[in-house]
């Protein structure tokens, strides 16, 4: 029995580390997308002002980047407690009640994200099956190539909210700046 628990714990540890890698990779890609946006918008301004010419694809591609960035970086931001919290209430209640509120809101948010994974995933799949094309001003692209990031990002958020809830249950009184590491999540 002890060996089985150890193996399960080890599996969760490995899964947690893999998940952290995916979350970190999403944040890395989102960071690069912001950099590409800055460069392409700067290039567009230069082309308009200096050469009196426009790059029509810049607006379209940056629209897609603006949509993708929050979904790629959201779980990383949540993992590092970089999101907005309603501290006004949390500071006025006992640490036990604040933790209960954190766990409750994390579970509720995970449930909402799970529904959104299903809904957005269904729409992406429908677009894939129907071979739906987004017709832009500069170029056309398959809808699923843009929208895949929606269920992906919601799935990452769902898992991270569950990790946060687990952390709140496991460590009921904790500093709000703490985050759940992969090894902490894996210890069952």
C-alpha cells in the first residue's frame, strides 16, 4: 500500500512538473507575441510615416495575438498570484475565512473554466469539421488555427484553479503570496 501511494505521488509530481512546463511555455510564447506586436506596430508606423505605405497584415495578425496572449499567459499569472483579487474583503475576515473564500472561489472558477473548455472546444471542433475560414482584410485563415487557444487556455486555468484550491485545503493558513509548486501539489 505504501509503495502504491509512493508511485501515485510520484506520478502526480511528474504530471505537475509537466503542467508547470506547459504553463511556463505558454507565458514564454505570450511574452514573445507582445514583443512581435510591438515590433510590427512600430514597423507599421515607420512604413506609414516615412514611406507613405502600409502593411495591411499588421492589424489582422495583431488582432489574433491580442486574443491569444491572455489565454497563453493566464494560468502562469494565476500560478504566480499576479491576478487581481478583492483584498478589501479578504483583509477584513479571519485567515480561516479568507482561506475558505479562496478555496471556494478557486473551485467555482475551475468549474466555470471547465464549462468554457467544453463550449469553446466544441466550437473549435465544429469550425474544424466545417472547414470554416476567417476572411480577413489581408489573408484568410482556418478558424480553428486561431481559436484553438481558447479551450487550451481555459483548460490550463481550470487545472491551475484546482491546484490553488488543493493548496488552500492542504495548507489552510498561508501567506497569500505563496504559490503551489509542482512538488507541493504532488505530495498526497
